[in-house]
C-alpha cells in the first residue's frame, strides 16, 4: 500500500488558518487522497477527499500538488473544536483504509 | 451524521467468554467494516463486508469472526475473549468499496477483557 508521511503534531491559534501537510511520493494514478480526523474519545470523522483537482467542502479545502506527491488540508479558520488527530490516507480500487499515526493538531485560544 | 449505532458502548468481561459487538446502520450502505484502535497502533482493520453474507479478512482478523445476515447489521464476535483483545472497536460504513468512497464511523465500543 502507498504510504503517507505527516508531521507528528502542529499548533495553531483560534481563528487562524491551518495548513496540514501530507507527503505521498509513491502515490499511484488510481489513489484517492482522503483526510479524516478524530476528536478525543470519538470515532474518526470523514473530512474530504480528492484525486487530482483541489476540493472544497463545508469543513475544509484540499490542495493537491500538480505531481500528486503531496497534498495539504486547509482549515480556513481554526476553532477549538478542530483540535484533533488528522489522518491523510490513500485509497484506491477496493482497498480499505490504512490509518497511520496522523498529525495531532493543537488549537490555542 | 451517518446513521450508525454501535452496541454495547462499553463492556467489561472475563477472559474466555464469548463477546458479540453489533453495528447497525440506517443508510443502506453496501460496505461495512470493523476496526480496532489501540495506543501506538492507530486504527487497524479486522474484517469487512461487501454485501449480505459476503465478508473478508483485514489486517488483524485472528480471534475474530463476523456475520452479516442483513444489510443493516454487521456483527463482530470474539469466540473466546483474551486480554489482548481489550481495545476500542469502531464500525464504519461506505456506499461502495472504491477509492472514491468515504467511510463513516460509529462512536465506538470500549471493550475490556479482564
């Protein structure tokens, strides 16, 4: 399975934008880039996914590099509720999700 | 929020006893999954189902069995629970199995085997 690399942790201030990076240099042409997050004591929550083009939804934006070897999850205005572990995952065909250790996002008031 | 209900939410039991966890969905999604989450390991797939009576093994399937007799229910059974199966168990669903399909997760079952 193609793997992803994320920083262990990042910090942000409330109401500021947050850019969470993910490297996936061995991505294949059929791999979708998924982002999930997990708040303390809760199940993972789907955030966004994309293949080649940048994607936006009500939660976040996903910026995908032109060569697809990296991507960035953008939270436009961080809130305290956005403090969570964020997982960047590649998925293709009928493969299931493989969760790594993710990035722990700390948000300060 | 996706209509996923896991039961029980918490359970404490003894080594050697059988345990069954239930995942119920109201979304009529074809795919259902069972994961476990342990400190230092992240989420790991146990089994998944791609339709009624169609199941397959995941990364950590030893000691677990599953059944899916109806679209809405996916059961995870520990035939003879061991302390190493103490974990938080999450059920997930997706409409289909391709890479373009997001998964939606339940709130988890915290299982303690004494």
